C-alpha cells in the first residue's frame, strides 16, 4: 500500500490530522525501524502510539487536570494531533525547532510556541493545569537537566501537574547496558537529531534516586507518582504536582542591558 493511502487510513481511524513532516524524527525513527514488517505496519504504529501516549497522559492527569495544557518538546506532533482532540483542553504545543512550531500551527492547527536552548530564556508565561514533557528529560545533559525541571514547573498553576519521562534502569539495555555512575546520571553525547549539538541534546539515563534528589530541591512541587518502565516499556513516568507558588527568585532573570551595580561606587576599582 502506498504511504499516502496508509497515512490517510490511519488518520481517519483516529480522526486526526493526516499531515506528516518529512523531518519528523519520530516518524523517521519508526519508518526506519527494522522491527516492522512493512511500511504500512510502521505507519499504523506511528498513529496508534501517538494515540496511546495522549490517552495515557489524560489518565495520569485525571479529569481535574484540564484547561490550559502545555505539550513541551512536541516535535512534529506525533502526540499533539491526538491531544488536540481532548475535551476541555486549551492546548499549546512547543518545540525547539522553528520548522516544527510552524508545522504544528499550520498543519495541525494548534497554538504553538518556540522554546529556547537556555531554560531560563524559555518564555512560557501561561498558567497551565498540566504540562507534558514526553521523552525530553531522557535527552538533556547535566548542565540543563534540573534547570528544565525548575523551568517547566514554574508556569504550572498551583495544583497543576507536570508529567515527564526519563530513561531509567530499564532503558539501559537500549544503550548496551552501561554501568551508571554513582551520581545516578549517565549521559552519552549522541543523538538522532543532527541539527542539535550533542552537548545540548544526547542520551540520558537517570536513576530514580537522582530524580528524587532533584525534586527535593524544588519545595514547591511534590512527587505524586513514579511508574518505572511505564512508557514504551522502558521509560519511567513521573507525575509531580505543584503545591505552592515557587519563590520569585527560583530562576534568576536574564541579564539584559546594563548590569546592576553591586558595590557602592567608592569601592569599585
Ligand atoms: C525524542 S523527541 C520527543 C518528541 C515528542 N515529545 C514525542 O514523544 O513524540 C525530543 C524532542 O525534544 C525537542 N527538543 C530538544 N531540545 C529542546 C528544547 N530546548 N526545548 C524544547 N524542545 C526541545 C526536539 O526537537 C524533539 O522534538
């Protein structure tokens, strides 16, 4: 069956947009995977898996978690097209790739905003009932890992939830079973996304102890659930709930323009 026919059939089956971007890395990963017997089977998986992820997210946040929802690191909308159907959702998608942001807006018809490589310069200001970061922390280096966790909890409403996934202990087999360092943080500077520097986007495995320790430094959130090897049978799922407003100084403001004077003038050299 030609791709276009299989795509149309699967999109109709789920009632979602049938546009697929040629640079969609999830699409390219699935279509290039040797485990599918045919392209039609891979196309079916792409749509069914996106639907499954959207459904699972809805289950995790429950009926109370509707309203404004941010899908962070949405890529080219494998999951977004299904989330866009959810009742009571005011969905905003987001990605680092401008091309993806344009595609999400124009082809999938959702609100989409650009991200930033620097967590503190990501400009989301909404008051979200839920944020999803699927397969994002599984790629961040140590330099930004915890900062992204801070950044993605800040635009949550009190009572709102951040759902994110990590490569955990069960993901090791996907990376030739590396020994994890005592810190609980393992990073390999390789990736399928050749346009992103591998120092900013690679392969990351975190132990549950590491994630819990970082969460303890964010007193404005509480861990509600951890499901080991839950997503795709290997990524761990984390659900954190915002219990209070974060202190205003949690994220230092970007230093734009003239730097503040820290010393009385007479003390300066
Ligand atoms: C493994 S893909 C996951 C895509 C999507 N969440 C899914 O599961 O189908 C990781 C995504 O993170 C995005 N990404 C990488 N760095 C980012 C950043 N700083 N801000 C937002 N998105 C980023 C990539 O462009 C890519 O779409």
